[in-house]
C-alpha cells in the first residue's frame, strides 16, 4: 500500500501579497505627506502679513509694467517713458490718461 503524496501548493499561492504590500506602502507615503502638509495652517500673523504685503507689491509692479507696456506699444522708446507722477498730460507719461493710463499715487 502506497501512502498518498502530500499535496503541493499551487504555484500561484501567495501572489497577492506583493500588490497588498505595495498598496500599504503607498498609503503610508500619502499619510506622511498629508501630515507634513497640514503644518502649513499653523502660520503666525506676521508671516501672513508678509505674504499679503508681498502680494500687494507684486500687484503694484504688474500695474506699472502694464502702463509702461502701453506707452511702449504706442511707439515710445522705453528710455523716454516719463515716470514722474506729477506729469499727467503727455502721451509718454505713465500716469497720463493718454499715456500709461495709470492713476497717480495718492
């Protein structure tokens, strides 16, 4: 009488462990990134003030550039653009309605 051979494991047994470990690793990376990113809400008021002031300065610079670009597009050389806020009548003046079209600073 012959003893039955022990059943072998299927060659596909345990193949799901790789994708499961991969998903767990991705979730751990995402959790770490979320935890690190949540500290950006804890800023001081001085940091927020600095950001607001920087945004305002960038906006002013963009407006000035827009006015200068308008004058240059009308045919004036860049070196001849008048940036004096008291001059508001010529077409080369940055703060003139017919020039750069910007409102003079108050």
